[in-house]
């Protein structure tokens, strides 16, 4: 076995904590799950987006006559055909960012290569593609700006008239200047990260149609709540737009913003015919959102004994041409910039800047992952300077329950990061020896603190509806969307635990904005936390309502009932009734067996002027550890062993938790070592999937996983979120291991052989 | 464009189809025959989500024209299942090991693995090693699982 065997459970749970193969697993191994591109409707048209070939230009002419005249073409639409050609994002709720609107279709101006200019629907995909080629657009190119540092310079070309600085967050506590001046040691570093592609295997896709005056889109999306924005774009009432989320073939944040939705909506509404749109992989590489490249400057001060006294952090993120979710990404970076460490004096500035690059937006880790390279590198540098071991220095500074964060918030759940560090290192075993001459080996660690749940000032909520059917089976309705991480399946496990319905007797209906209670989108590692709590509370409330009926039939107090195996019993193993019999009894007594519950996250507020206030509800802590070998001739880094441990509070489904950690770690290894969606002067350098190197089965070793279950999370039954956290540690862990091997700290991602060779040669890459 | 009539033998059934010379095997299987287990992922033969067995050999459906497959045996994942959608033993292993997350790469992954195990056994080399499995899977990308559970599942199948 390559993964640690799942430990037997001692908790009082029967279903939670087991790893059943649920409905979605079965469909997936059969190949029978229907993704967004798998629906076909009678008379269906095929859509194509026409995109700008240049990064910055005025559109001086747009002629669609020839395209419209082409046989088979049903519609060619431009900005003039969009009722409300404005997408207003305001990702931080208008707290601190500039208000900049993004057109659905470019109106007179394009700001990045790949920006949509027109959209076509035709009888076949080939006809749509050919018609797209016939659209004549005249571009008068304008100067662009392609990196955030240049974009902030005086006289830089303006991406938007209001200016290039989208948002600048400040978090301040204590007296950083004084504490740095008084520190025994101060270490400094500058760290740079790259554009990264989500590279979900399923490209953006969907089908749209109009029926009974309602526009319905069945798409690959993380957020069905975009229905409201689509209604705004078309000038329809919100009740006339329905979004259904198919099970996704991966999303990782890249399907958190709208992708095909507005284009499908325009075409289906205009033609009144079903339309399918699938973005080519090459189109997805060109025009889908990317991970923000960061420039991070850190100064960290400490006492001789290793106690951190101060940290100054400046973060600059490349937002690309439009706001998307950048304000919130850079906020998360600021809120997490000091990691799982006590920093009594902190000054953090985190700025998102417009450029003429493709927009950056949500990507697993969401700002809180880029900064791990910064704070962990600083810790290693500090350990080296003070002659302390890396673990000793960390233990001296780890946060604990009750500590204050730089925002003035007090941590109110346990911090088991030290335990995760020792367990991760423990899994690696004895350090490896170099395999030959010219080879150096090293060991690295990387700890992190990653939020789960939305930024607190959004006053997040999620609803779920449960119904015990007449035959005793259970129906769950939830607006949750499923990325492939088992979002729906874990809700079934929670409901099964409370109501005793066997998993095979539970059906879950998800991701439909018209028919299911809103769950608020699958992002920010929030669905287990939010919808898990919603289902837990809905199930408990439903049980409280129907328990008196069972108690009456069985002649015992309601609190004594045992709910398991599709039965309600007077005591475990004793006489009982089936859930079907209970449903029938409830029906006779006019007790409803359906229940809607809304769960609300804790509320709070953040003051952007003082940089103090509430940020995130809670955090997941973890540590990764790795052994690497560096070939000093070629600069090649080989990962020899990799181990990861996170405190997940409680593992609802341990196998899926392992899967999340393994998958996050390998995605992070790609980020650390190979992936670079380089954009030169506004043009993406990877035009083909073959040019963009995501990890394959040979690239990296198995990821060893251990799980801590502290039981102190704010999710259902004490769970903490694990979707995003495990990608955060990786780059820092590998940098730490390379540092250990060659004695020089890599500070730029990805850590390619060329860059490692430059470090070995004493050159800064 | 001029259409041509061809016969495709897919999962042991003959299909008479009219196809354009430019239609890929992927287009015809996915859109023409409604086989949702053969999926578009990149169109470059890089990702492996459109993998099918052509006369028993794994190929990328996006790189083969439908006319080139005329008269040949095409097997998709669904063709491995028994009557009543009885799972193939390899599918059982994937299920048990939690080897799918989003599931998009899963059919191609299994077909490539099946071919490897069959070849290895039929050529008298016994079950493939974990490293041989890794090598065989380089053309089937997965972005969710990190591959560990996929390798576990294939090893378990190979052991049977």
C-alpha cells in the first residue's frame, strides 16, 4: 500500500468516517455520467466565440455581413445585440475596490488577447467556425502594459480610464518599523510566482435552450447563482433564467466566474433554439482565467531565540484586464500573509493591478496559497541565520488557540499544525543518499494556514431541503455544485448519519437554481462547511419533528430512539419500525416529512481603513514534507518522496479526504516545478495543451497522506475544509528541500532546471 | 461537404453511418452515437480523455478520422461491461480504491490500463510493475487525483 491504511473508527458515527463508493463514483467508473457537453437537444445549434487576436486595441470596424449570410448560420451577435453589456463583479462587495465593468462582448475596445468580440451560432460546429472566420474586425492597436510593476509606474498606459490599481488592502498591527529596528535579526526576500492554468480535463461547455419563456442553461459551472447576472445581461427577470450545473470534469476555481454562460444565453435567447458551446482546449488556454502571478516582498524580524517580532509584507498581484475576483484573492493573500505564526507587529499591503493580460481570478488556493512560498521561505532563512532547526523555529512561533492574528481576530479553534509537521516528517523515514556523483539531496517542509468559508463580511448562508418519501427513502435537494470532490456525496453521508437512511436509499438533487434551495456556489472550500452544516441541521430538525411519532408508536422517549439501517428502534438492535412505516404514520397524523433549513455562517465586518476586523471563519492547518534530489549538471529536480498531513477536524469520508490531499499536492508540484502559463507582451506562449506541462503519472512519486482529526472545525461534526488547503504547502516544501540540497533558496516559480542551474552558478535567475 | 457511408463496429455492434471526411472518430462516437464515455479534452492527442481501443489498441479518438476506423473494431469503456451493466473487474478496483474524482479522465485511463495489463500478461511478462503502469499512463492526464489511487487500483486489478 502506498497510502496509509485508513484507521478503524472509534467515534459514535456509523456512516460518517467511512468511505463508501457513492452514486457519483459508480457513474464515473461506468463512464455514464453526463457532463455539460454530453447533452444534445433536437435542432441544436453550435456556438463559437470570436476573440480578439491582440492585447490592446480600439475596434474601428466590425462587419458581420458575410458571416450572417453564410448558409447554416442562425445568429451573429456583437456588443450592439447585448441588452445590458456589462458584467459588474465587485468581488469584495464594494468594500475597497474600483468599480470597473466588463463587457460581455467588446464594445469599441479590447484589453486582452482572447477577449470576446462576437458570437456565432450555426447548424454545425464547422459552419459556426467558418462563419466566425468571416467576421471582419479592424483593430487599431494601442500601447499595452503587461506586468503589474510597470502598470503602477507613472505614465503607464491605462487599462481602464479610472486607473490601474484595482485595490490595495492594508493590514496593520503594532509597530513594525520599531520592531524591525529592534530585532536581533532581519531576513528579507522577494518571491515571484507565475500565471498558472487550471487545466481541468473538461473544457468549458454547456447547452442552453428556451422553454415556456424561461432560459435554461445546463453548464459546467461552480456557481448556479450566476443566473441573476445572466438575467441582468439579457434584461430578463431573475425568475426567467435557470442554471443547472452538470457534474463538473474539474473546476479548481476556473468555473467560478462565468465561462460559456453569457454567450450561450445570448444565442439561445436570440435564436429561440437550443445551442451548445464547447470551448476548444486551445481557446481555454488562451482566454480562460488564470492564477494570479504575485510579486511578494517580505522582511521578517526576530529575537535571538527565534521568536518572530515583526513582519512586513508587500504583495503585488497581476489582475489582468478585468476585475473578476482579484479583490478577494488579494484580500485572502493579505489575511494569510503571515501563515500559521504569531506576528505581533505586522504591516501587510496587498495590491491588485490591471494589465493587458488575460484576467486572473479564482484558482484553488485563492491568494492564500501563493503567500505560503513567502512566509515559509522567510522561516527557513531565519532558521539558517539563527542556527536553529527549521522545525524548532516553527514550533517557537506556531499560532495557538486564543492567539491574535494581525487583523485583531482571536483564533477560536485549535491549531494542530505542530502535530501535522511531525507526522509529515515521520512519514518520510530516513533521509535518502544521493544516487551518484553530481547529485545532491535535500529535505524540505512547508506549513500553512488556509481559510475555509467565504470572507466573513458576506454573511454567508446555505440552504438544504430534505424529504422522507412515502417508501422510506430520503430525498435531498441542494443548490450545491459538484466539482468532482464528492460535494454531493458527503451531504448524503451526513444525512444518512442523522436519519439512519441507508446511502442506497438517498437521492440527492443538486445544482439547479430554479428547483433547489440556494447553496451559494462551490468555491472557497466552503461547501462541506456551509452545505454540510445546512444538511446536518435540516436532518436534525426533520428528525426532531418526526421522532415524537416514532416514539409514540414504540412507546419510548423520543431521545432514546436509535436511527440506523432504514429503521427507527427503541434501542439499538431492538424492535422498531421502518422509515417507510414512520413516513406513513407521519402522513396519517399530518406531520410533514419534508424540511427546509438555512444555515448561516458567523457574521462580522472588516474595516479597510484600519486593516482590522473579521476575515475568515476558520482555517485548516497542515504540513507537507519532501525529499528531493538535484542534478547539479542539469538542474533537474527529482522529487523522491512526498508526504502530507492536514488537520481536517473530522474526516466525513476519509478516502475522499486522502484524494483531495493527494490531488492538491500533485497540482502543487506542477505549480512548483513545471507549469508556467507565460504571457509575453500580452501573448500566451502556450498555444497548445502539449505546451503546458501538467503532471503526468510518471512525473512525481506517490503522495503519502496522514490525517489529524482534532474535531474542532466549524464544519459539520467538527470538520474543517480540505479542498484548497493541500495545494498551498507544495511550492514552499520543494523550495525548502532544494535549499537544503544546494544551500541556496529558490525564490521564483516554477523552479525549472534553468533556474536551478543559475542558482548553482551563483547567478540570480 | 460530401458525406460517406461507413460501417463502424463499436462495442461489438455494427453501425451504418454517414460521416464527413473531416469527422474525427471522437466526433462520431460522442455526438453521432451518443457515447458519452468518449470525451473531448484537448483535440491534440495529449490528454487521453478520448481514448478508445481500435482493434484492441488504445488510440486517441481525436486524432483518427472516422473513415479510417471504418470496418474496424472500436471498443469504448462501456463495451467492457457485461449484460445489465455488470462492472468489469477493473472498474470494481477503481471503485474500491476511490480512483476517480471528477471522473472525466476515468474511461480513457481504464482502457489504457487494460491494454497494458493484457499485453504484459499475453507476452509472458506477468503483471506490470507500478513503474510500468506509470509509463503506460503518461498519455492519460488526470488533474484531480494525483494518480496515486489510480495506480493503486490498476495494481490491484493486475494482481487478480
